C-alpha cells in the first residue's frame, strides 16, 4: 500500500484550492510518479473526492472539537483510510490502519490511530447509518444544490443518485471504414480489455480505461467517447443535410463520430484553442478521416465563408455537472457564481451563432443537468430570436436513452447505456420569419 502517502500529497494540494482541476493535478503527478501502483493511487484519489461529503461527516463523529478540522496532512490521511475501510473491500482492515498510522507525522500518529481504531469498532454501525440516511446529500455525497437541480429534471430518485455516485464507465468507438465491429471485438480481446458491447450504438463499454491508455499503440484504431456525447453526434447525423459546422469541436469526439456515421458530409470543425484542436488533428490522421476540416476560430468572431452550413453544433463550455462520475470533484465544488457565469457566456455564444448562420439549424448541447445552462439558455435565446424547438425524441429514444422532455429540449437521464447527463436542443427559425 505504498500509494497512501502520494495519494495524501495529491489530496492536500487539491484541498488547498478546491477549484483546482483534479484530473490535471493527478495527471501531472502521475507523469513524474515512479511507483508501480498508479491504478490504486488513481482510484483512491478519485474515490476520496467522490465520497468527500460522507468522509468529512464520518471523521467529524470522532472529533472533540467539531468546528476545528484536523491538520491538513492528517485530514488527508484520515479521509483515505476511512474511504478504504467503508467503501472499498480491496485491502485488509489491519493493513489500512497500520499503513495510515505509519504515514502520519510523529505528533499526529496517536490521533490518527485513535480515530481509526474507534472507526473499526463502530464500522458496521456507521456503514448502516450512511446506507439508511434520509439525507441524500450525505448518502450519495452530492452537494444539496446539485440535488435540487436533479429534482428539477426528475433525476433525484434513489436509483439515479446511486448511478451518479458510481465509478464511471468508458466507451470505445472505431471508424467503421477502417475497422469492422468484428475486428474491433477481436482487437479488444487480444489486448485483454474487459468490455461489453452496445450493439445499438456500435461501441464498446469498459471500466478498464487505464489499461486502454497503457495499450494505446495496440488499440490505435479506437477513440473514447461517452455515450451521452455520442447521442449528440447520432442526432446530428440524423438531421444534417450536406454541411455541418461544429463550432466548439475540440477535442473532437462529436466531429469524429459524425464523420464516421456520415462520410458524405462536409464537416467544418473549429475551436478557439489551437492546442486542443491539435488533438482533433492527431485523431483525424490516426483514424484516417478526410471529411473534417479543422481550423482555429472564435465563436464571437467567426470567419466568413461557412454560411452554407445547414447545421451548426455547439457543445458549449459548461460546468460539466453531467460528467460527475468521472469528475467527482464537481460533486462539491460547483456554486451559483460559476453557474451564472457559464449561463451568460452560453447565451451570448448561441445568440452569436444564430445571427452568424441565419439559414442553418442549431444543435445546442451541454454535458450538464443544471437548468440555467440548459433549458433556460435556449428558452431565452429562442424567445428573442423567434426560434422553435424540433421534436427529436424518437431520434434519441430509439437507441435506448432515457430522456426528460422540456419545452425546448431534452435531458439525457441515467440509463443502462451508462451515459453522462446532457441537455440537447435542436432549434430552427419559425417558418413565417
């Protein structure tokens, strides 16, 4: 269990500023990490953050001064140990306690040891109290504000909250012009990647994302795209005519899938970030796709020459609340200021594109279940620009997605497809304008 100390260092740095991007922080650390326990280290860090609200509650039960948290180093170690003892069956109890106490500073060892010994004594009682808690924020370690947003779309039931509290699944696609599904199946088996096939989406699901990354060369024909993001591309493929502008494309998953599904389309894929756009360019070469033209462009200063596009896709920058399973730091860090700032920017982006592409239809999407970033953005733009929503329910439901209809769009809810939560709306001008 040599991962406990480095995991504690990562968590300490994260807790110094909770707005830090946990994934980038962890990636930077792993790039220089010489140990051989990258997988348990990663799962532990993500697990602690995923269960952070519950962990703080449990540790608080054993503090004499409830208003004074332990020293940062000891607090991080305690969270790791409590997570492993309550939410993981991978390590023996005695090993968790001994390794955590050994990792603590000399002056903190008696305190850490006392808390963990008492937790062991009351372990089953505390696990039962958490499991039976009537407080969904505590039971599923999701901030109350996010639960309120989930309630607005009918996704705050026990099953949905449990879904959002689980580790993520990852989805793999291939270019069918480069590799058949049967060949893809054989390639995954040869690489010993455990997976299940989703035939309706022509993709594969795996929980072994780390193994996929470690065998990137062997699996170079594959790319990763969550099924929720695939839904946007599937819808675009169903409604596009000849030319598509994907205006916030990087790193390019939707453009890639759209190009694979509709090789007859001309796809212009732009992004304001040259660095992120290079990821799309690399994937185009690797997947041998030639119907996508990537270029750098700012949505608010979009270059002329693309007015003939019949469909404009904007997967707008957002809180990414719908991705909290793979970004568990979002479960407790999102606040009203961040949400309102995003919503203002999203409204400006969508308005700008409606003005810039007067003859197109607009496919607006966000990987968020927060009303202000989804339905509210579209409602405000549509009402001021004389737009109406196109009914796209049948085009989404036929793949097995579970949806919640609103006036202007649809929310993708938790489903057997293990999708992230999305808001999707297809808009067009009223016929009399």
